[in-house]
C-alpha cells in the first residue's frame, strides 16, 4: 500500500564530511554501510510507514492536486487496480516529481484513460507477437531440421558457444518437464531415446526466449541468413536482434508491465536497407517503443501482407486522442512513412 509521505530511500555522504545525520522522522533508523568501491558511504533508512485505506489514498492524491470527478467510482477502481500500478500513469501529469505535485487540470479519469490505452496496446502487441513467435519457430525448425536432421538442437558442433549450448538444453529440459501437452506425453510413453523429442515437437513447447537463444547461438550463418530472408530481412544479425528485443516486449505484455512509455535496455538492430516497405526517418530514441513497433509491423507484413496491425494501432490512437505518440518515441511525420501507410 502507498505511504503517507515520500522520503528518499538512501542518500550519499562523503567520508570527508561529517557522517552525522539528524533524521526529521524520529522513527527512522539510518544505518551507514561502506559502498563496494571508493570512499562513499550509503545511508539506508528503515521503512516504517504503514498501509493506508483507499479513501486515504484518494485524499493524498487530492492534496497533491489530482481532481476526482467521481470518488465512489475511484474507490472501486483502486480496489481492483493498485495505487502503485496506476502511479506509473499519473507521474507524467506531475509538475514536481520530488513532491509529487500535479499540474493544474490533472484528472483521475485521464489517468484511467491512459492506463486503459496501455492495456489495450499490450493486447494488440501480444497478439501480433504470437504470430511472429509461431512463424519464427516454424521457419527455424524447417531450415535446421531439413539440413541437420530432427535433433539439430542437440548437436554441440552447431553451437557457437558451448556454455550457452548447455544452458539452452537445460531450458528445454525444464520446459518439457513442465509441459502436459498430449503429443509430448505420448512421445515419452513410446520413446526413451534420444533424451529429447525431435525438434518439431520440442520447439513447440520452447518459450520465445529459448527460441531466440537457440537461434542466436547457432554457427551456420548461411542457414541463419536463409531463415532471415524468409522474413525479408537482409542478414541474420537483424533476425537475431529482433528476436532478442521482441522477447523482452513479449514479456512486458505477458506480465502486464507498462508498455506505452517504457524504456528498453535491449534494442533492435535497425538499418535503412530493408527489402520491403520500411521507414526513412531514423531520428528517434532507440530505447522506446516506436522501433519495436516498426519491427513488429515489418515482420507481420512478411508473414501475412493482409494483416491489420497498422490499422488497428492507428484506430487505438484515434480511440484515445489524449495519448501522445511522442511519449512512445514516435517521430514527427511517422504517419507518412511507407511502413505505416
């Protein structure tokens, strides 16, 4: 539950200066611990704040300048969606993030609208990624099985890195152990060797992340390039990068994380030399959602040119006119890009 007040969780103190600290909250205990490197000390505060009621949560937000049109409706919403989940959506309305003071004209209904937009955006992206995941699994398996046989993923000579090869096999073991699909159960009732079912069965239960790591660790670059060309990508490096970055996006969607204005540590490799309709303006932040959505739109076009992802995304923006595409990293004029037509 949210605290009554905001205090920093830690502060830095130089060893050359006095380490004496007089807390403003007498119940807060400060413990000084040396940092791992250098002479700086970290002061950690004991957390002493208590949970508060939903009505108290609303009062705090009102004191900070957020307007509620219907407090009874807000109580019902806060009983179903936690304060700190919604906080990720009202922070963009704060004029002072240190004291959490809202800008004039900030409404709880606008917070809820942004939250709902993000929820629908996750659903749209998650649905798109399932088509990409299924097609990727199919293409990778087709090329490698036809070239190296049904157990290519068990062949260490095809792996670029032995450590990652072993980690990937361990991931597959765990995924097979957790799987209760009939075709896997039937396989193990009939066969006890080799350890794994053939790739066309095993890869069906592999996660998107494991699939990405399997492909990334292969050393037959010519075959990897053939898989990439099936998706109209110029080289295998792009398919490898897009698999890795979109695995992260997929996990955001699966775990209901905020997607709309997220910053992504893993970023897709982008080039101007694509084989189909693409973008021409590369002046955008590469850690935001826009490049990820460009990859999704392009990839879907290679799988099914009649897909409606671009139209559905534009319809979602129309439904929520208060959402600013720039917060997702969209550059000016993105609507005129060939990919987004």
